[in-house]
């Protein structure tokens, strides 16, 4: 409900974009700074959320749904006016092209509108009567309490709002820890949050996530943990809560989505979709294709078409026109890519494209790595960057086993023509992942579709409507129904 002055330590925000310093050395551009709070200041934010929720008796959780929708609409109107500022901040902070940053902004606005629409249609605008065996119940969706919300750096606005907005609209209070990369972009919205929501309903906790997030959870006052990020971090955080089994978790986690390219696939289509699937936003998408399994009969044709298309991609600064590959968030991230690539090469793989794997500061030139084997880290580890591992197979079971034995279970892409074969494979694959994409790349949208995963890839489902369910519980008011006595 208020923006507090901050006299404590601050942290610089560095851009993926590199500039020359006074000594002519290339260094990541400094964009600004944000408060670098301590555990103590994060607990102030948590206490504000707990007080606002007031064990379900607060202004926000008891407000009529239609009034909560009005508050979100007020916020939406203010946010819509910030399109230019927020899109440019996304571009500078995470290195996404300006066009894709604008797309992220627009998709988020649509997501909020769709959430409002979905809530109006959910259980007859959130509550409905049922009469069963002489009992009448008014069943409604009610909030869960305090939600601790963390979004990822690759979709800092969109994926944060995919949990924050449903959590708020269902009447919860929120403590939001912004991503380490992608934090300044929320500043244009701070006043809008203050104006649209009662005090304490939405609170920002700035600081070192590794320190403050476990401290918040260990209080036992957080009812829902929602994180779009790493499986390892999620496992650790859930254990920190003193009553782990009482903590609801809504998680979007690691994935290692594979494409299977069958001998009868349309090779041009498969190569185009796999290129976009593997390298959009430099491969930094949980839904990215992170392993290409190509049938031996079409291996030659597929790889040469893939490499031809890759040769047309431009790498450069995110504002430059026609650029699709941009700098990684830090030189450390580029180093991680080099380590994964070196490991694959040391174990027998080659880089198929000339210049692949070259590094210039935060720019990492995409590398097509072949043949990948189970001896390499790239075989199972999620690269989350511009490395494209290719394996070939002759026996279809090898490809199917790769998916079936993975610790991840988000999506798969299947490229083939024979409808009978497609049908049989899809029926089997859909029991191992949560979305089978036929002749197209893996992706999350349209956002009204269920977005989730099996095994280590997710917990709970995030679609527009499922998210409303994830952040609420069905409760009811009941009484005995008696027929009016006849005269
Ligand atoms: O990083 C994970 C995102 O949910 C991917 O979304 O498929 O729309 O790029 P997307």
C-alpha cells in the first residue's frame, strides 16, 4: 500500500548488453539499482501480507469477487499505459529482442483479461448453489492465504503475472520476490499496485533470494509457494517450510523436451520448427527443444536443412532489426554453455556449424552438437541456452525410451506423416509428458491450454482457468432444505 524509502544497501542491475568502460574494457552495462533487502525487511513484507489477510477476515479476502475484478481492471488500465517503458526494460534487462519484449507485454495484458473472463465463467462467477438430499450448499472458491511468488528471468513479466494475478484475484495476499535478472521492469507498476489494492495485499521483497526466501518459508506463515524456476531450488524450498505437507506448491520447473523426427517427416517443416523450438530467445525457454532425435534415414537431410536455416539467423543486439539471437544474461551463463559444450566434445561429439560455440563476452554463438551420447552431460542436463544436441536412432524404441526414462516430463514434438503411426505414438507419449506436439515445436500457449508437466517438471497446472483453481479451495455454506408446509 505504500512505497517505502530505502536507506539500506542496494544492488546494481547489469544488462546482458556489454559496453566499453573508461579503460576500454568490455563490461556489462549498468542499468540502475534496486534495494537489496535483508531477511528483516523481507519479514516486514511478509507480516504486511499476513496482517492484510487477517486469517481470511481481511478486506481483500472478504471482498465481493466483482469488486476484486474492478481492482484488477484498475491496475490493468494503469499497466497498459506502461507498454513502452516496460518493454524496453525487458529488452535491456534480459536481452530479449524489442519485438519479443513487446510480445511478452501484450501477452501479459491478454492473460489478465482472459483471467477476468475465466473467473466470471468459473462455477457461475465463483459461487453456485447445489441442493442434494435435502441439503442446500452455497459452494464457492475461497482464498488460501499468503502466497509467496517467484517468477523466472526468461519471462519476468509474463510468467510472474501468470501466478501473481490469479493469486490476487482469488483473494490471497502476495509476497513477491522479483527475479534476480528482470527486476527494474516492475518499477513502473509500483504506484499502480498501491492504487489498485488495499494495503498489504501485494508486497515486494527485494534481496538475495537464497537468503530471504528460505527465511520467509521457515516462519510457517506462507500458505502457497509458487515458483517458475529450477526443480532443485523448488525441492530445497519445500523442505524449509515447517509443515511441508500443509504448503501448497504451484511450480513450473526444469524440462528437457525432445523432438522425434521420423523417416516420413516433412524435413523442411521439421527443420524450421526445430530451429525455432531450440533457439527462440537463445533456447532460454522451459519449453525449448533441448534434444533432437533424428531417424538415421533422414539424418543427413535434416541436419543439412537445419544448418542452412541456422546460417540465416542473425546474432546481435536486441534492438537491431532482423536479429533473433541476442546476448545471454551474464558472462557466467556463457561460461556454463562452454563447459557443457567442452564436455560433449571431450566425449566424442563435434560442432556441426562453423563458429558454433564461439564467445564474445555475453554473446554465445549457437552450437549444433553431434553425435550426442549418454556419456555426455548434454544428454540429460537441461542446457537452457543456445546448444542444440542431436542424436540419431534406427530403432524407434531408442527414441521412445529417451522420453520414457527422462526425469522430466513436460512436452515432446513428433514429426511424421503416417496418421496411424502418429496416433499410436501420440497415445503412448501423452502418458509420459503433458503435451505431445504433432509436426510443431513445443510451446506453452495459447495460455488457456493446460500448462504443466510430469515427474520433475511441474506441480499443479497453470492455464488461465487452472491457475484460478490452483490458488483457491472450494468451501461451502450449507443448511437443511425443507419444503414449505402445504396449507
Ligand atoms: O520458459 C518457459 C515458458 O513457459 C515458455 O513459454 O513456450 O510461450 O515460450 P513459451
